[in-house]
């Protein structure tokens, strides 16, 4: 760790007196389950615009990086998508889009469609050291103890967590035989619940934790970085909770063991995430977009089909929001830059080459 980076945490906790988060991103899953306002159902007119945009592009394989807003025009739907994007960044923190007839499209067209719609939410950034701007969430058969694995490459249940970007999006191509339920939860609701019952542990979660980079190490960086779970900056409470990577850091040399209060605080975060969460089934054609700074997400374990052509498969985007919120300076250690309006977040290593793979690699 460079001296400059370490200095960002000097006296970090001095004067921090966490207040309850009071903005639209604070909600409780059991109550939100009865609210339909977070779901936008595509109309026939919307689907006609999407189909026209897809069919207006070459049908042969192309680099999706050449497709921007001007190449994927949605004259009327674009206004609704921008409203959803604003709701994600400034409001409740998530949106769900249903009603896409995915069966109309072949695999390439589905990727083009999702990439094109994603442009209205932000700029894609790299999801791994390979530079994948378009991700494929599917079980690759890794064993539970395989250190090479990432959670999205297995069929295991995933802890509630955040990713390294402003907005994360999923589109379902195929669902599992059973299971694979999506769960989301308000980080602000967790924050407030801890403040009400265990303010001592809330203070612990404002202290920096060691987070493993899982071998995906940018040039000149350590195999870990430091990050509090809860952060006050720019008038916002911003949360970062890479749950698995935080615990994996315990396997790295020179990383101190979690203290008893830290372990208790993390266990309480996990417990409250489950209690306060909203569960949803993501069906083929459905799209989910989440604000990583205010929402944690998870997935239940699942059983898949034997036939590889029918197995659960999601497309994923990590997006940098042009209207992203201000982030603390130390977020640059993970996001590359914290400049508002700049492309930030993602994973860039010395040999990373950006690409948009159309198939699972």
C-alpha cells in the first residue's frame, strides 16, 4: 500500500457520527413486495422500437463496442429508460423490466438488444481481468473450494454483496430447472437497523476492512485494498460490501485476522440482509438493474438442466453512470477514479484487453 493511499485513512473516524439514512433508497423488502412501481412492463410499442433497433444492425457477428446510443435508437422508450436510470441512481436504487419477448431473438440478437438497452443506463466497464464488458452468468462446474472460481461461475448460493461498478444489470436468457431466486436489499435499511440496535457495531462497519482482489491485480497495486462497508461522503451514505472477497482476504499474507467485533458486525449485516430483502424470480427476457452503492444483491443456489443448451444463463453488464454520485477519494483504489462523469469502476489488469464475448468463455 502506498503511503498516499494509507494517509487517506488517517483520522478517518474522527468526527464521524452516523445518522440514520433518510432517502428513497431506504426500503424494506417485505413491504416492497406489495409495491408494483419498481417493475416496468414493456408495451407493444416499446417492443416494436426494440425490434426495429436490433433489426437495423448487421446480422453478422460484430464487436458490440461499436454500438452506442446513436446506433441503437429508441425514440420513445429512451425517455422511460432514462427515467428508470434516474430512479436507480437517485431513488429507490433498482428497476425491473419485464415483457420482452426473448423468443423472437437469436443469441446474437439478444446480446445486441441487452447491450443497446444498457447504453441508456451507463457505460460498460470490465467485469474481470480478461476485460469482458459483456458477462455471462452461468455454472461452469467449478468445485466449491476452487480458488479460480468466481461466484457467478457456480450454481452455489451467493451472499448479499456489491460489485465494483456504479450499476450492475442482468438479463435472463434461460432460467434454472429450480432455484436461482434473486434477492436484493437496501444497504440504507441495514445501516439504520444496525444503528438502532447495535450502534457500537455500526462504528465498526465505518472502519476499513481488507478486501482481496482474488488475483485480479491492477498495475502497481497490492493483492488487497482497504474499504469500509459504510461510507459518508458528499451528502450520501455509500456502501461497498464485496462479502466473499472480504473474507477471502483472510487467506492473504500480512492481512490481519478479523477482530471479534468485525466478525460480529459482518454476521449482523448478513442476517439483516436476509431479513430485509426483496426476493424476485427473473424469467427469460427480464432485466434487472441495481445501484451498487445502495443495494446489495444475492442469488439462491439452484439445480440446472442436464442439457447444456437449456441451462441457466444470464447476461451481465457492469456500468459506469454518467450521473454517478460523489465517491470518497479512497474508492479510487478500487474504481480507478472517483471523478463524477468519468468512466469509473471495473477491473483493469496489466494484460486486460476489452472485449464483448458473445459466448461463455
